[in-house]
C-alpha cells in the first residue's frame, strides 16, 4: 500500500492506495484504470495492459471506495463544478483535486463559470432540471453569490466549496482565518507594526481572512485600524485600485497582506507605479501559493492552503451527501496552512542594522 510519513516521527502511516497510484505503477492513465475496474463494456485494452493494471492493483493492495461503488450503483455520470472565474490560476489545484476524485468514481466533471451563470442562468437551470449532473460543487464565499447558491442547492444535492454549508447543502472549508493569521504574524515577527489588509469581495472567504488578520494584530497588542482595511475584490485590478487609492507613496504602511495571491499581483503593481519598492520599502504576503508565485520579481511570500485537497474532499463530500441525503460540514485541517517565505518580505527599515 502507498504510505506517508507521520508527523510525529513514529514511523510510517499507511494510507489507502488511490487510482492515480495504480495508474502510475502501471504506466497508464487514471481514467483507463477506472474504466477497466468498473468493467466498462466499451473499453478496448490490450491483454498485457490489463495485466499490468491488475498487477499494480495487487501490489498496491488497492481497494475501491465503498462510497464510490455505491454511487456507481446509483448511476452517477457527471458532477458540476461552478467556479468564480474559471481562469483564476488559484483554482487550478481545486480543479485538479476534483477531477482526480471524480475519475476515481467514474464520473465526468462539468466546469462552469459562476459569473457567466449569474448573467444567464438558463444553461445551468437546464442542466439541473434535466439531471445531466447528479450533484453540484458550488464555489462559495467569493462575493454576492448567496442567491445563486441558495437557488441551486435547494434543487439538487450540492456542496459549497470553501464556505460553510446551509440547511440543504454540505460545506467544505479551508482554514482561512489561520492562513491570514500566519501571514500577518510573519510580518509582525519581522518587525512590521503598520500593516494593511487588502480584502477580497464581501463574502465568507474574505470575512474569515480579515478575522485572522485582526486576531494576529490583537495578539501582538496592535490596533486593527479601519483605514488599514483596503479594497474589495478578488482580481489583480482590485488590488491595484485599492492600494493606488491609499496613496502608497505617502502612506506609513510598511507591509501588506493580500487576501489572495492574485490580489497581491495588483498590490505589487500599484506599489511599483508609486515607485515604492518591494521588499526594500514595503513587504507583501499573499494567501494561496499558485504556480506563478516563485517567478515574480521579487518572488512572492505566500501562505499555502491545501487547494488540491479542497477539490478532492468536495467531491467525496458530495458522494456522501448523495448517499445519505443529509448535508454535512468539513474543515480541511491537514495539511495545515504553511508559510512559504520568499523575496517579497523583509524587516522594515527601522529594524535593519
């Protein structure tokens, strides 16, 4: 069986092998493994390939999920994943995790853009009413989406991704408050005392991250001043406009915590526009550790959150919801938020030798 090392150093903690482990061992795709193990009558595969897969199943002691098997008996064919702006690079790992879990249960994944749906609900309404998907994964906490979530989660089994659920929908959340608390504490430990928070759009995710920012300041005996709460959006342009409006060339702020690393791109752009240098004059931290963070100049300090696990667990939670008919709540605590220190943070000038 596949294994991972336990955190206490007491030896190996064994975890069940997954379809992707079998696929990697056999040198084939996870989709092929899933179809073969599900006895897909349309699958044509060479005998030697079939033998390689079955050898890998035995070597890894792979056991199919009972929940997945039960879901297949209920003839699940596809799940819908509704994201706020599918082009946002932060969501790449969410999609990856959801796709892996969907593949393991033999489901397709239909990815939809929440912004487009909000403008024209006809397509998703038709998808739901015709039961072209067995359930929905609805990204929550990223703006004025309450009506959208309430409407569809009442009509079809749903999981709200990265936000608490409601009376009819399950919820899967990250430790957003702990993430901004960690980011802010990092800046305080470097010596920063005048720190600003560049918020996301009003909603559960931004509100929770703001709580973490305020908690870290409070723990350090610092005031969370209202004029240090900037912005209100999840795009780079929102970060740029928020910092630009605060006139960073004259501001006493020495560090910024951005509600997401995409917002941090705008923060850095606004500072460059004002000829304020990062990290020589100010430090910047972003929440989430997307692929581009190490390639900025300077490389962006971030707090990494388990987005892959968020996508994967959301699909598994939806499976449970489909079986039980009851909503449930999960907060992903493992892995915990992790500070990734790069070149965009350093002590303020007053603390340097």
